[in-house]
C-alpha cells in the first residue's frame, strides 16, 4: 500500500495484490466478483489435499450481478464445494442504490435458483454474523455444500476519495454511524467501560506501531520493476 519493498506485495499494485497464502488468504483483486470462483477453487483444493478447509468469498451487493459470481454459485452447488459466499449489502453499488438494479428485495433469495442454502442477517450485529458463518462452516465441513449469507449493513464513507455522496438521502449517513458494528458492541459493553477503554488503547497502539514499521520500510527498488511479469 505504501510502495515499500518490504511489503508483502513488494510495493506493487496496492490493495489489488494484497495476499498471504501462508495464512490462507488467497488475495484481493481489482475485478469485481472475481474472488467467488477463486474461492470455489480453493475449497476444492482443500478436498483433494486432505485439509478439509472451508473457503470464504466476501463481495458487495453489486458484485452479485456479475456473471462470474453466478457461475461460481452454480458450480459450487453442483460439486458440493465447501464454500461460503458472503454478500455485504450496504445498499449501494458504487453510486447506484441496489434497489434500482435488482427486482428482488432479499438478495439472498437469488442463491435459491442454484440450490444454494442462503440466509439474510443483520450485518451490523457481530454475534449474528458469527453465528451465521459458524453454522455455514459446520454444514460445509459436513459435506452439505455451499452457503450464501447476505449481511445487511451501511457504508460509512464514499465509494472513492472525494465522493460527496450527494446520492444519499439526508440523515442516512448519520443514522448509519450510530448503528455500525463497533458502536453497537460498545453500547453492549457499557457495563465494562474500563475494559473497553483498555482494549481500544491496546488496539490503537498496535495499529500505530504497524503503521510506523511500514513507513520505515525501504521503498521498492525501481530496478526490479520487470520482475514477476511475462514478456
């Protein structure tokens, strides 16, 4: 992200090439919906290498209109791949309200056409998401195939830096900030304010340390620009 040669992507391409296979993270990419078929492939690999792992693909509501996602859903269902598709429905596909793009109210209902188990959850409730994903993982590991989870949430920032978000109704963003996951959990934990404050301080320090360490890294060497490419 910072163009440092010490970064896991060698300073190349920013978030589009963020990956860490050693920890089971097969990578970001800049193609909308492209992670879905990759996740199915990773799930099938787990079947053949004996790891019994479950693969998870996370994408937005707009990506559910991509052909690659529908192909992945169908193929995962046919081969009973242990894959979980999580749709973050934040109400907007870039700058367009999702209701202006699809006719169904519940995006989760679209998975039924492929025989994929699906459910809709409150994406701002960490416990609800944890329960839904946990159940889907258990089903996948028991050989019952893929699941799709529609997590309904709200976007707290614009789609890009400088996005004035004039397409959002007045007051929508302010309401969303009061209902976002961290704020909601904080309200639940008000009985332990000291513990919450200590945890937030610990996390802030960890993030700051990581940022300083990254900034201190050496910039990528321009002489290596032709590495990892094919002529």
